[in-house]
């Protein structure tokens, strides 16, 4: 085997291994980003649920106050 063919074979193997390594690295990076997106969505849903519960509690309190005020006005 000549020196030129050895160099060509080595270069081709190195290039192939580099491309394969990059593709695997990129796939793992993409998977991690997708997983982060799912985690952020779950956190956003939990935060929205907590806000909705707070708003519901505020509405309940306001309704109680309104009913109390209406009852007091009828008593007068």
C-alpha cells in the first residue's frame, strides 16, 4: 500500500469518525433542549394553576363580601 493511499484512508476514516461524533453530539444536544422545553411547560402549567387557584379564592372572598353587603342593605 502506497503512502498516498494510507494518508487518504486515514483522512477518510478521521473525517467519517468526526462526522459521526458530531451527529451524535448534536442529537444529544437536541434531546436535552426538547427535555428542557417539557420541563418549562410543566412549570408554566403549575404556575398558571396556582395563579388560577389564587384568583378563584379572591373571587370567592369578593362574592362573600358582596352577599354580606347585599344582606346588610336588605336588613336596613
